[in-house]
C-alpha cells in the first residue's frame, strides 16, 4: 500500500519536474514547480517527516515560489525567446549528462546494498512524543548553534537583497 | 523487488538528473534557478531517506538548513536577476558575457 502511494507520488514528482524543464512559458514552469514541491511534500509524509513536509509547502511552495513568480511578473517575461537557432553546445552537454546520470542510476540501483545504523529515533518515539516535539528538542539543544547561524544568514541575505535591488 | 528505501534514493537520483539537465539546457536565468531548486529538493529527499533509514534526525536537520539557505539564495538571486534585467534588458544567459573568458 505504502509502496503504491510512493510510486504514484514519485511518478507525479518526476512528471512535474520534467514539465518545469520542458515548459516554454516561464510562468508555466513556475506553476509546475509548485506542483512538484507539493508532491515532494507528500513523499516526505510517507517518510514519516510530516514537519518537514509542512515546511516544504510553506517555505518552498509558499515563500520561494512567491519570490520567483513575483520576479517573473515584475520583469514581464512573456515568452522565452523561442528562436530555433543552431543546437548549442550546452544543450548537447545537458542531454549527455542526463544519459550518463541515468546509466549511473542503473549501476547504483543494481549494486546497491544499503546498510542502516539503528539510531534512537524510531517510529515508536515519534508516536510517543510527537514528531514536532522530538524534532524541536534536538533542534534547540544539539543543533542550537547552526540554527542561530542560519537565522543570521537569513537576515544578512534579506538586507543584501534590499541593498542590491534598491534604485539609486 | 527493490526494497523501500532504495526506491526513494532512485527517485531522488532521477529528479536530480532532470534538474541538472534542465540547468544546462535552458537559457532563461529564472528557469535555470528553478532547476537548481529542483536539484536541492532531490538532495533533500535523499537526506530525509537516509535520516529515516538510520533512525536518526541528523539528515532532517540538514534538510531544514538547506531550506533556509535556499530561501536566502532565492532572495539574493532574484535581486541580482532584477539588476541584470535592468542593465541588459534580457534574461538570456547567452547575453551575459561579462565574466566569460
């Protein structure tokens, strides 16, 4: 059952991601991107990380995509210049990379033997204390310094963005 | 039959390949940016899978920080795009040759 759901959402994520690359119109790309993020969030739920799934929807599908769509609308890009010029070198590289990565995928997929450690955070712990409680407990103890550093980074990024885009 | 976790890793690999190919083939800066986000998202999926596999939360925290860094990157990146568009009047990567050797 879980595997069926996983395959459905996996196929959905692959399709929507491919549509982001293939769509001619930039705003269509952005909208496919939102769909891709939402179906990826469903996969996170299947991996017993509902908190990350919610963050994925709020931060990625909400905040970041809002940024991108605003930028597209502000810059008023109607169509990607669909000039059918000569095939560029980077296009050949890109398709070659796709082929190489897919071949690598098969090599890995057939030789993979993943052994897992058995850490303390089992599903029973999640059931007993709740996902967010367990998550935040370690976030505010072991990972406190990275957490605070990231907040400084975000502040610096926002100030930097304002300074960059300011009309002088 | 492939085991459960391998399936997630393979999915992450496919999505990463799509993102990488898109970042190399497309011309529009914003689409390239979105392809980079797709690659980040594929890595997030792999990290969550590893975190679940090892019954530890370390991977999940990495995902959290990747999301924060992606948000910062989006803010700064889009400001740079707006500057580029103001300066050159286009978002085609082929037209930006200032730092091309």
